[in-house]
């Protein structure tokens, strides 16, 4: 746990760092702009940083980043518009980011993106129409998200698993859903 509002700007000195986890750093309001200088960083986990408001735009220059997890970051309202420049990103997890309002269209440029998790991002009401351009996408978790309809381009996928509640998936027109059990809770999925 960090007892400060800011991470040190000198974090960039950790040139060979591959994974960074910030968990329960309740006072951190923003990530340092120097975080983009972590040239070897492949995984960035930001979990339960409840005061975090800002994701710096220059995070989009991190060429090695494969996993970006923002979970329970309830003050984050938007993502950088050029997020799609993260050309190696495979996993984008934004679960329980209850203030997040939209997903930038630029994510449709991510050629390696395999998983998108938007579970319980209830203010996210739509996905970019060009989502069908994500050739590698295998899993889309929208359980509890505020998405009222799926982009038509998504139906061109083969093998895409869409996770949500039974009611949610049926409202999108999936007549057949399969239940998934996770401990004491269950979700459903439909497969294209």
C-alpha cells in the first residue's frame, strides 16, 4: 500500500520491469507520466485504486504492454483516445470501473487483442461499431455493463465467446446460452 497521492516520477528508472501491480493504493489520483518510459513493461495491474482519476495519454506509447487491468478503479471516467496504439495488447480488463463512460474507437486497431472484460462497467452503454475488426478477439465479457445492443460487426466473428447474464444475452438475440459456474455465482455465455 502506498501512503501518497502519487507514484514517484522516477519509476522510469526500472527499465527492465516486466510487470507492475498497484493494488489498494487508495490515495493515488493519477499515474505518473513517466510510466510510459517503462519500455519493457508487459503487464500493468491497477486494482482497487479508488481515487485514481486519470490514465495518462502517453501510456499509449508502451509498445510491449500485453495486459492492461484496471479493476475497481471507480473514479476513472475515460480511457486515452489513442489506446489503440497499444499494438501488442492482448488483454484489456476494465471490470468494476463504475464511472467509465465509453470505450475509445481506436481499440478497433488492436490486432493482438484477445480478451475484453467490461463486467459491471454499468455506464458503458455501447461498444465501437468497428469492433468486428478485432481479428484475434476470443472473449468479450459484458456482464453487468450498460450495453443495450451489440455492434453488428461483432456477428462476423467465429469462435467469439460473449459472457453476460442469461437475460442480457437473450436480449441481444442469442436464443441459446450456456451457464458458467464460478464458486457461488454463475454467468452465461453465447458463442458465435
